[in-house]
């Protein structure tokens, strides 16, 4: 039977008017192209799964299946809707607008979240929750193979129309994240956005079966890195990152580093993650170049985190796309 088309309008007033599930109470939607089966949570200021202030509220994906493999799942133990990283899938976070210029008690903007309150003189931290003064308005349009999210925010200085679409192209094992940011305010928007890529391959523990590959020779930033190097957790081998051993969940083991070696050509935004125990694999590309590249992980999840630099003058639009191609790799 042909699926119907519908739209959802949510605002700060946000009386919950839509929910596709009674089991969780979270607004959500399912899409499929017959190859990939995907479930996404929908933004809602009162009943949404994620109501934190670090990540864009659109495109939270708790479930994605391809060819008998699972790629998205809950990787953290404790859930709270306002916890900064209680989130799943290829989720994105923007650097804040106007935080440094705001006084304590003043406001700043987080794209995909809204206008937030600056608590004190401390530097901005993505790990803190900031009170939401204006969540803007959300419009969501679902089709059989795509979900379109539109976030409209009107503020004194920073206003925008942000559109993000998650789409499954016909006949392809591909997920596309399409973005458009229109500056409708009076001040130039200068920010960066990174994708946390919180994929969980078949619920596997982070360890030696995983290999992450890049199209360039990698080097790790000697400042601030943790868990990298011979005898440690993660090891760089030319253009690959491999693991010396499994991470210990009980010890809350983690690793982190900023990586170098990429150019300002979008062809370097080409990352492959393969699990040679289950065969699950994924290639990530974009039509924009990498401006920064981090690599973080724990026992339950690990993620390459590519950043994209954004500058949008009033009245202009900035577009970017990210592509995820799912495949199977050889078993070892």
C-alpha cells in the first residue's frame, strides 16, 4: 500500500500533536528504500527523544539496518533527554553563535536547537546544558524514503532557515544527509559543524576487528591526544587506524586525538569503517572539504568526526551534503 505524505508543525508552544509510537512516546518515523530500513526520532520541545543543547535536534537515528547488519543503537547506559550526548546515529553539532559576545544572563544561538541563555562568565562547554529561551519552530515532512526537517529561528542578530533532509536513494545502499542554511538575520553566520558519526556496528565491542581508512597518510596531534600510539589503544598505520585490543567498558576506557594529513579538497572527506568479524562496513563522503578531523571512541562506540567550516552572509545560503554508503567487507 502506498504510504501517505504528511507534515508536522512544532513550535516552542509545542503542544505535542504527533507521535508514531505508543511504546516509547517519542515522536518518530520509519523510512525505507527496500535496501536500508531506518528509524528517526523527530524534534519536539516537550516530548522529543533529544532535548539537549549540544546537537542539532533533527536526524537522530536510533535504528538503521542493511543486509542483516545493524548500524545504529544506544551506546550509553543512562538516558536523560537533556544529557548532551544521549543521542545516536550520524548526529551533528554546530559551534555556538555569539557566545563570547554575550554577557552572563544574555543569550546566544545554537543552530538546530535555538536561542540559549549564557549562565556565567565561563567559556562555552558542549558538555553543559544551557536553558532554552526560544526553540524556534520545526516543520517535518515525511515521504516513503525521506524525512525533511526545517528549523526556523528569529533572533535579534542571528536568524536562519535551516533545512536538513535524510534520504534513501532508490535502489542504492546509501543514506544522504542534505543541508541548507539560509541566513535571514542581520549578522554574518560564522560557525563550523561536525558529524559525530555515532554508529554502532552489530553491537560489537570496539577493538581489533575494526579498521578505519582514510585516503591520505594520517598523523596524530601530539597535543591533547589520549590512547594513541604503540602499546596503547589505537594505532596509526599509514592511512589506517587499528586497535591493539578491545576497550574495557567497566573501566570506562576512551581514546581521543585530532588527526592531520587531509587537504582542502573534498576528495579527502572519504572515510571507511570496516568490521572484519561481522562484515559490516561503511563509507562516508561529502561535497565539502574537511576543516578539522577528530577521532574519539569508547568500548561501545567510536567515531571519526569531520568538521566543515561555514560562513553565510545575510541573505545568502550555504549548502552541503554527506553521503553514507553501506557495504560488506571480507571476514578475517
